[in-house]
C-alpha cells in the first residue's frame, strides 16, 4: 500500500508516495533525525495499521 498525505481539515488527498522498503525507510528517517531532533527524540515502539 502506498503512503498518502491527507489534509486533516478537509480530508482531501494531498499526495500519494510510492511504496518503500523497510531498509530504505529507516535510511530516510536516519537522514531526517539530525534535521528534526525533537521528532527523533523518542523511539517508535508500535506500527501503524490500516
């Protein structure tokens, strides 16, 4: 399933992103953490479900 961003105020789809492998996602998050330290301060321990 592709990732999507939804406008919470309108419920409208903003953008759909292609699927990404777990290793690629972990790499992207690791690159983000130095730029957003507060977002990475806590380790995520649960997974999202649909």
